[in-house]
C-alpha cells in the first residue's frame, strides 16, 4: 500500500459532523477539523497512519472506547437487554485514520472486483437504493415471463461480534492486500476495551475482543470483504447441484435476500428452502 497523503485525510474528515459526541479522548470532529488546518498537525497524523501500516500495529489508545447505554423509546418494560441501544464512542483521531484506511480498502476491492456485484450497503456505488432498483427490475422482468417473484429474507444473528479473525485474514490475502495490511488488522482486532456509561455512572474498562466493532468506519467494508467469498461459494454450490437452482441473492452486510422466480409458488418455496440451508451452513462454517 502506498503511503497516505494529506489530501486523503482532508477528504475523509470533510463529511464528518462537527456536532457528534467525542470518545474517551474528548476530541470532537470540530476540534480535529481545526487542528488539521495546521499543516504540521496534519502531517503528524498522516505519519502516524503510515507508521501503523508499515509496522502492522494499531495503538492501544485507539482501541479504547466508551459505550453509552441508551433506553429505546416506547418500550413496555426495560427488563431485557434488547430494550436498550448501546452507542460506541471511539477516540476521534483513531476514527479519522480508520476512515482513511476504509477509503483505501473500498478503492482496492472495487478495482480488483473482489466483492460480489450483489453486495450492497457500506460499499461505494452499491447503495440500498441500487438494490431496490435491481429488485424492481427483477420483478418486472419476471412478469414478462409470467413468473411470480418469491423472496426469503434472512438475518445473520450476532454477525459483527463473532466473525472469525483467521478467515478474515485469509480474505485479506485473497483480495491481494500485502502482509503489512494483514498484520495491521491482526493487531487491530486484539485487546480492545470499553467503559459503559449509564446516566451519570461510568464503569471501569472491560475487555471487548469482538471480531469487528460496530461504530468503526472499517466495519462495513471489512464485513463486505468477509462475506464476498461466502457469497461466491454459495453461487458455486447452487450451480453445481444436479439441477441448477435458479436463485438470486442480495447481501446487505448482516442480512440479505434470497430470490426465486417461478410460475409455481410451491416450486419457488422449495428452491428458497434449499438455498437457505446452503447459505446457513456456509455462514456457520466461516465463524
């Protein structure tokens, strides 16, 4: 990977909200935007990012966070953890570096076509709107063939916390990223800690070695990278069955759609069930 430039960091911070809540370092985007107007300060941040990649190392300062627990509105009771929404606040300087790295990964994975064309959300030029347009086209095309379109939606439970680090490293290598990048992400995913905040109470730090932390700019693209070979294996298995099953798949990071178009609903349902069993087994094998 070529060294980062100052312009990449200016571009990465340009769309960040100046009113967002800072993390444990108490540095907001507004403060950081002011700092990088000084060329010397900006250069230091760029140098830190380049050294992190060169050494394959992510500093402990950027691995600490604060998790603010917020009650979800309009709940009958708050006896279940699902009644609360945890908001993860990361150190802002680390978030800026993550944004720059994420942009590089987006460009690299798009340039070498590693991602599947049916992966949406969190990927450049592959928005949820694009998925809606594609699905609408598919339905209308089915009408011309007098086919019904049946859809099975699935959600990957606890997707972010349980991703396999070894499998992710294999995906990074398969995508053509060099050894320094692989070592960087091996360091990036280890030894994270967070403090939990509830009203005026803040807990001591706890270890949270989850696979991909939600709230990070790297989370969407790393998740897409992880899923790309699984989707390709799914399509290959569908194709290699004795009689190829005409199934389409759309992925939205931790959930997706299986799509079947047939004149018979019962036949579509059979195809969807078979396809769901295949994708389930592939997901379980990758964790």
